[in-house]
């Protein structure tokens, strides 16, 4: 899954390709009309060109949606290109010099290049080139002509440019997407550093000093105050780590096992946690794993606070090709209607910021199911890649 910045770049390139494909379609229709006398079966020819026009409009609409830019659409697009090439000698007869779709097929190759970069562009170009050359050789063979002269210099040049153009467009597409990603990471790093500096100035003379004082006084007084001091010390260390560096540098490329990180929550004393997963391990960028674990911890803290210290909670992780789905469920009485809105109005933003906010920052979706007799269940959909 791409970052929002990458998705914008890819969508822009597909919009540019849409303009090119419309121009290529207009060229194919114009050449079909100009060379209509060369068709042995004009009715079939215009039916094929009409289908080509309809398919082009369908493909443009489909490619405009990032959710549709996957193998079914791309395979279908390539199948249309190959089939119209193969039908050309049946429509134009033995005098065929140019295939019916003409340069229209290059739009298909470029679509593969944008979706699957250099490798996709080369594969699509190779398939189209093979179909074109194979069709011409089949025509020459059926006529008993010299196969060595079946491919003209013009045909060779077109195939050669297609085989070069597909990978090059794919390479440039990948380069632009990666450059956009790197620039976005650099901007986030600069923004994060500036925010940490601002937070450090804001909390150093206030919150951190108060927490340090509570820690010292708690240690001196002992008993329950000692426990309070210990907790204050932990929060001081966590806050200091946040303003000094957070979970690691922005752009960190290290990876972690999400299943192992969540399984570690089984050691919590409150609530009692049981974590299960459909996979033994799920490798993800460490930054995403840290954020997902923080979200789950926030859910578990709510269970301990509102259901009870001895409550049970269950974590379930389901892995798919590009997404992970997590659910965190408890056995409480559910969240009363209006409680979350009331907490938000009162300035208590645990659910909004610690749970929904984090998931939104990851480009994911959070769903809440709660009510008397069914407890509370959070379900999260998070892409395995992205930041």
C-alpha cells in the first residue's frame, strides 16, 4: 500500500495517461476511417473499433480509482490489446499492413508500467510485441510468403520502441513515486523535529519538573506514595523520550513482528490479555508496529479502568495480502450512549486521539461495537506498509 503522497502522484500519472489513451483511440478511429477501403469485413472492423472505444472509456473510469488498479483490470486491458491485434488479419485480409488498434496498444503497456513499474512495462510490451509479430508471421505463412520479409523496418521500429518505452516509463514512474516518498519523509522529519523542540520547551519547566518532584517525594515518603512516585518516574521517562525522539527517527526502515509485539501484552497484569493470530508472524515497519501496539494498549487501559483490574480482554489479529485486521474485545457492559461525545466535550480525548487518531494517521479505519451484554469491541483495519 502506498503513502497518501505516493497515491496522489500515481493518480496524477494515470490522469495524464487517460488523456494519452483518448488521443490514441481517436487516432485508431481516424485511421480506421481513412483506411476503410482496406477492410475485407468492414462491419466486423467497425464493431471491433466500437468495442475498443467502449473499453477505453470503461478502462479510464476504472483506472481513476486506486482500488481498481490491480491484476484483473490490467489483465483485461492487455487481453483486449492482444485480441484486437489477433483479429486484424481476419478483418483486413491478406493485404494487412497495420493492425487494427495501431498505436492504441501502447496505452495498455504504459498502464502496466505505471501500475507495476519497469517489470510490468516490459512484460506488457513483450506480450504485445509477440502478438504483433506472431500475427504478421501467421499471415505470411498462410500466404506462403517469405517469412524473412514478413517484418518490415517500420514494424521492427515500432516493436523496438515499445519494448524500450514500457520499461523506461515504468522506471520513471517508480523514480517519481520514490522521490515523492523521500521528500514527504524529509518534510515529516523536519516537522517532527520542530514539534519536539516546541514540546520540549513547553514541558521542560513545567510537567517534567513536577513529575520529577513527585518521584523524589514519593521515594522519601514510601508506602503508597512510593508507588505514586514510581509511576511518576515512568511517565517522566516516557514523556522525556517522546519530546526527545519519540519511537525512533522519522523514515526509519527497520521492521518488527506485529504478532510478537502484541503477544508481549499477554504479560500485562491488568487486564488479563489473550492474543491470537492467524499467522505466526507479520513483518511490518517498526514505526507502524509501535503505533498499532500503542492503540491496543490504549484499548486495554480503558478495559482496566472501566471494566476492572481483573477483567479479561482478547486480541485477535487477521492477516491478508496488504492489510491486517485487529480486534480488541472485553467482557464489560459496553459504553453507554453519548459517553464518548461527553468525554470529548470535557476535553478527555483518549478515544479520539490515542485510538481513532493513531489509526487515522496510519491511513486505517477504526470501528467500535459496544452495548449491554456484548461488551466493547474495537476493530481496526491497517495497511501493512505505508509510513
